[in-house]
């Protein structure tokens, strides 16, 4: 590949600091914005989408809260459509960027945010659009869920294979972002468990079985990565300040894994007796195992939560350095998944403890989401977030830097 074929104007490719351009967003050419639009932007839809579902299922409802959740859902749909259109245009205009992105050891991880963002829309459709009034809603959700499964398969196969065959990694430079390409399988499985009871019998069984397979793949790969990541923390201590927010990412597979296996168990109890009458207790067994495993994963996530909070406290209050970047959206979705599992446990056990804890997490997530959103809007307007790391690397390589 010739350097002149992929090198854009210096303003849009110049590596930070201070950023890709010293101009505000309104002064940056649209072509440069599209060229520098990375998959990491879909993490905005992940955090926004899960906030909407948590507000809708908030244990202590009050008048108007569901309308607020609906407004968040609508905003999330608009964001996802806009981001998808820009992403499609980006790879249509600059197809060579696909190769550069997959070869980049950090930016390629965010491919997994695309299916996870779509999964939050599927969940919101199931929860917020009543099938009794709108019978097309479960059908739409099911179609989108299969699209999400297809995107998930691309993420869990293409990105890990690129890590093995193309990219260069080291234990010291590893972050929990390695989880991002595999977590979509767990997220899609959880969506399947939520969706299945709203489908016809045949579709429900297929959805549950596919979801269990996805859950097994995602949780198994996540367990391997978490083991390596724990070794990395012991040997090389906490990650640098620029990526310290990634310490919250383990909550994603654990929280969503807990929520997903419980939802799948509940769906199995409802669906399996009609299809497997020869095993009368099969649905009850799946539900019981789901609750047991979900509680174990919730406990494991609690340990990572304490570690993550300490890590952030260490950097923000002791070292007094915590630079903002798009990775800050890594706060929102993992915390949201853990909150979903907590609220599900509150429902299953009718527990005031889990109900209060889940409500507290939801309020904290709302405040955090507002903070990150404000910082994102400010960074976008200033042009500092209009930057593609994979292109910056290519720029430096092309110029011998």
C-alpha cells in the first residue's frame, strides 16, 4: 500500500497532542470528520442504551420516569442510526482504513461496541414497546437480534484472529479492552433470554439455544482474558492514566453474564416444558442453575468493582491525573450491566438489599453518564475527540516517526 494513497491532509492525521486539529468541530471538513470516526463512538450508544433500560426498570418508579426512559431510548436509536451511517460512509470512502483498523492493537478492540450498541436497542424494544398494543415489536426485535448475532460473530472471530495473526501485543501493554471483542456474545445471549418469552414457541426455542451457545463462547473467552489481565496487573501494576478507566471493563462480561444466565434460565422454565415434555424438570433445572451461576458471577464482579473504584481513586485523588478520552464511556456500560444483574437478583429474591443497591447503582450511573456526556460534547466541539488512533499510527509510520 502506497503511503500517498492513505495519507490524508496533515491536520486530520497529525498525532496528538494537542489533537488532530486545532480547530473547532464546525471548522473541520466533513471528510476529515468521517475519516476519523472510529468504532469507539458506539460505546456512547452502549452507555446511553443501558441507562434507558435501567430507568425503565428502576425498582422505585415515579410519575414520568418511564417517559424519561423512552426519551433516552429514542435518543439512543437516533445516535445509533447516525453513527452507523457515518461508519458505512467511512469504509465506503476509505476502504483501506479497514485494514489499518484491524491491524491496530487498541482501536480494533472497539469493533465489539457495534453489536453491543445494537443489543441495547433490542432490549429497549422488548421492554418499552408493549407487544399487546404493537404486535410488530417482538418481530422487529427478533430481526434486529439476528443482525446483532451476525455482527457478534464477526467481532468474536475477526478481531481475535487479527490479534493472533496481524497485531503485536505484550503483557505490559495489555488492557481490559481485550474483552471488548468477545463480550458481544454475552450481551447477545442476554438479549436472547429477554426476547424469547415474547416470541412464538419455535422461535423462542431457537433463540434460547443459540443464546446459550453464545453465552458459553463469550463467558469462556472472557474468563481466559480475565486470567491474563489479572496476571498483567500483578506483574506490571495498574495501567497508565490514559487507559485506567479500562479497569471497569471486567464488570461487562461478569455483570452481563450474570444477568444473561438468569434471564435465560427464566425463559427456559417458561418455554422448555412445551418442547421437552420427556424431561419435565428441565426448565426448572436451567432456572436454578442460572440463578446459582448468576449469583456467583455477581459476587466475582463485586470484587472487580472494588478494585476498579480503588484504581480510579488512586489516579484521580492521589496522583491527580485522569485525562479524558472516549475510553471514559467504559465507565457506563459495565456498571450498567452489573446494575441489571443486581436488579434481577432483587426481583428473583424479593430482596430489599439488592433493590436498594440496584437503585443506588442506577442513580450513580445516571450522574456518571451525564458527566461523561458533557465531557464528550465539549471534546467533540473542540475537535480533540475527532481522532483515529489507527490513522495517527499510519501517519507516523509513513513519515518515519
